[in-house]
C-alpha cells in the first residue's frame, strides 16, 4: 500500500482496537465530504480514512497487513 494505514489514522502500530475506532470516528467526522463541501480533497481523504479503518478495524485483516 502506498500510504501506511497507521499514519493515515495517526496511530502507532501497537494501538488497540478502541484507539483505532476512536481515531477513525474523529477523522471521519472532520474529513467527511458533506462537512467540507468546498474542499475537493475531502472525498479522497475520507476514502483513505475509511480504507485504513476497514483493514485495521478487522483483527484478521490487521494481522495480515502487519505481517505484510
């Protein structure tokens, strides 16, 4: 992956599930395209945040990512 998923969420690799979820919610609210209608990059940032959470929020996928 081009970007480190932990960096996208602003976390360290040893973050627990609760920290991952909290970081996702905070960033998703801040970068949601509906909250930033005049920001053309908002949708791109929101998608990257959602993709990072999709991987890191799932224990099996996170293990695979960490081993990769």
